[in-house]
């Protein structure tokens, strides 16, 4: 563990960050696509 | 012209009507409130803190530096897979409702009870953990009797507030989310500026265990209970989905982002707390290693002030968990899935909260530690009081994750059979990555379910096994053939509108 702890820790942090970013981006794109297909668009603030 | 906010609420209500349910609960929660309730139940200042000693004794600092991100990675997959289902089927029955629609009423019934057992144990774990901190901070003797008295008082406060109203609780949940982030900031800054620190490499390389007769790697895996229990309860965003505006998008983001944000802030806190350890052996041997670190690093008064901040976060966490559990009870009882369903499916006319469900959640949560204390008293040579807390949290973790796993497994089966196509997806989905993420999530759930019942967590296995056996007996004696799964509340749109109108009076 003395040799590999930092390498394993750093690699894990990179993998977790990349996965979190990728899944979030993918879901965001799917939400936009769904809204386009359903013709849902932003129609101004409630008080406008 | 239709008001955009009104349009969103009407759309939410229309989707609920499609599933045969009336809008009985007040739809008051925004996206942030929905995120806040899951973030508050995950509560990095509860799970990671109250089980800090368990993690440290199992694998030492490496459990914090490597164990936390390892668990976070797989929990991200579970959360993303659940978020997809919440978007597709936005009802407060959530896991139970998803399992029923995908696999039939029996699967739904099993998922519901596993979820309920997990949630009840979660409330018990959170409030009992909070009592373990409040009792010494108040200067009371750390005895099982005092812990139980403080624990009972905490449960009472949560039940009363949840009975009084969703607006109050929603405001407190919003505040709780901000409070948790501010609380972690205070902990990190206090330790960064005022505590002596170990070198950073020490946290990543220092192995340590007090568990005998087991190889280190196995003890390390057992220590993952700390992170895994912390990451529970984020299904709350789905349980409160009928109270959330723009539910099919806001609730899935609530599930997913609560895990992501907890991952980041939880890691920061654990690293700085672990860096502040002066003597690893003495810390691990302390009654409460987390309190010990603060007292050693920051001194008595300052250390206690920071610990009060952490303890209040635990109280917020318990409050949110009672909210989530009561909604689960309400939804399950609405579909006649539990004894005395007619009672627990009622909504308080005055407050529009599932009041009976709130009190049932509080009472059952109080009874669980009582049961474990009775077991310890009955078998004093085989069991010890120190095993109570890991057992409660272990039951909660396994119950909740199995209930997460059932709908995920059934969805994979439905995809394979071609029953579930992309047309069934809600707006929040993972597209082509859905199957891979679901599969990874299921593998992890299977792994931790086995891991957390193996020694030294065998008490968890006995109690969970006993509970599961009792449920199977209940199913065959009283439920089989009678339980029909999710039931529409009315046969027509007009009847649903009538139910809603009666509540508006």
C-alpha cells in the first residue's frame, strides 16, 4: 500500500469525476431532446 | 395565456392522473427542495461521521481516502439508474410502484417492504447516531438508557414537525442543504487552520485494522459500510415526487446531484478529519473516534462548538428521513399493501400530510433499537452493545439497496424482452448507456449485500434474515392472492378531480 496508495487514490478520483460528468451530461442532453420532441419551450419568466 | 408555472403543475397532475392517482399531496416543492431532501438524508455529516469509527477500525485512513471514492463510483451508477425510473414513472410509491409495474404485485410488495425496513432502520440509525453525540455533549453519562431517552426525544420532534406541515419541513430541508455545505466548510476550515496535520501521503498509504483473524483487504471491504450507509435515502426525491413541480426532470436531478455533491463534500471532510489524527491507535480505541479527533485537534470548547454544528446536521437528516418514509407508507397503504392500510392511507385534512404514516415511521424506528437491545440482553455472551449501531446501519443499507435493486433488475429484464423500449423513458434518461449503468449498479448491490452480512457484521445478517423470513410468512399467510399492486384511485378523470376538489374544500 505504501507504493500504490497515492496512485490508486488519484486514479479513482479521476474515474469518479469523469463518470459523474459523463452521466450528467448525457442525461442533460436527453432532457433537451425530449423537450424538443414534445415541443416544450421556455416561454418567459412567470412574471413576464 | 397559460402561466408557465401553472402549465408545469397541470402537466405534473395530468401525468399523475395517467397512473390513476389524484393530486392529494400539496405540490409545493421546487427543484432545489427536491434535491435538498435527498442531500439532507444522505447527510455527509451523519453517516460518514457516526460510522467514522467503524471505518477507521476496519481499514484505517485508507478507508477514507480510497474507500469513499470507490463507493461513490458505484453509487453514481445506482443513482443514475434510479433517476431514469423516477422520470419514467413519477409516483411517490417509487421503488414499489416501479417494481409492481415491471414485475407484478409480488415484486412490488417485496420491494416495498425491503424499502420500508431500510427506511425505518435508517431513521433509527440517524437519530440513534445523533443521540450518541448529543448525550456526551450535554454532559450526560453514555449509557444505553440515556441514549434511548435522547433518541426518543429526537424522534418525537421529527414526528411533530412532519405532522404539522410540508411547508415547514420543506423550508427546513432547504435550509438543511445549505447548512450541510456550510457545516462541512466550518469543519474543513477549522481543521485546516487550527489543527496539526499528518502529511497528505499518510492518508493514502496508512493501513490499520483492529479486526482480528481476517486479512487486511477483507477488513477494508467491511469498512466500506461507512460510505455505503452514508449514500442511502436518496430515493427520497422519488418519494416526494408527487409534491414536486416539474417532477419528471427535477426529481431525477435531485437523486443524481445529491449523490454527486455529497461525494465531493464528504470526501473533503473525511480527508481533513483524518489528516488531523494525532495518534491512530488511541483514536481508533476511543469510545467515539470522531469526537476524540476534534477534542485532541481543536481543544475542548472549540472542538465541542464544531461538534454541535455536526450534531444539528444529524437532526436535519432525521427530519428529512421521516418525511420520506411517511410518503412511502402513504403510497403503499394507498394501494392496500400493508396491515391497516385504510388508516395509513389517510391524509390530514388540516395539514395535508400523511400524519398516520409519520407516526408509524417514528414508532417503528424507536422499536428497532429496542429489539436489538433485547437480543443483546438475551445473548450476552454472543452479542455486545457495541454491535448495535453497525447492525442498525447494516440492516438499513441492505434493505434499501435491495429495494433499489429489484426495479433495476426487472427493468433490465423488461428491456431484454422488448417490453421496455425508449418510448417508455421519461425526459431524464441515459439513452444507450442505460443498460450498462443498470448492470454495473446491480453487480455492486449484489456485492455489498453479501459483504455486509459476513463477520464481523453477522448480527446484521441474523436480524435481516429473520425480518425477511417474517415477511415471506406474512406474504404467504395474508397477502398472496389478495394484494393487487398499485390500484388506480378512480375509474375516470372526473372521479379523480372530485377527490382533489374534496381536499380543496
